[in-house]
């Protein structure tokens, strides 16, 4: 979040980036997660989620589906996304 970005604008930006990824599976998974969970996240959690959105979609998909272990930094967040999606 930049100094000039409001909390509302930040949530909208993160929701948009979540729903418009590179692959449809991640559009659906992250779009639904963002819609349902972002508003209840702390500033630290939002910062982690923002960083997560810069990761490659192929890697994200493998992390969320349990095909590959996520980096330690994202472990709790990926677990939350996976549970929300009903993947694991």
C-alpha cells in the first residue's frame, strides 16, 4: 500500500489482481478468497497477500493444490487459500 492509497482502494486493487490472474484456475481460487476474506485481514496479512500476488501463477497453483510446498513465508496464507478453495 502506498502512502496515498486508501484502505478501500487497496482492497479493490487486491480484489482486482486476485480475480484477473494469468490462468483461469487462479482467477477463480484467488478471486473467491479475496472477495470473502480480504476485508477481515490485518495490515500485515494484507501486505503478505499483496506480495503473494506477485508470484507466478503456475507456482501459486502448485502451492495451493499441494503439488509443491510453498516458501515458508507464504505457508499460512497458502493454507488458508487452499482451505477456502476446498483443495486440502
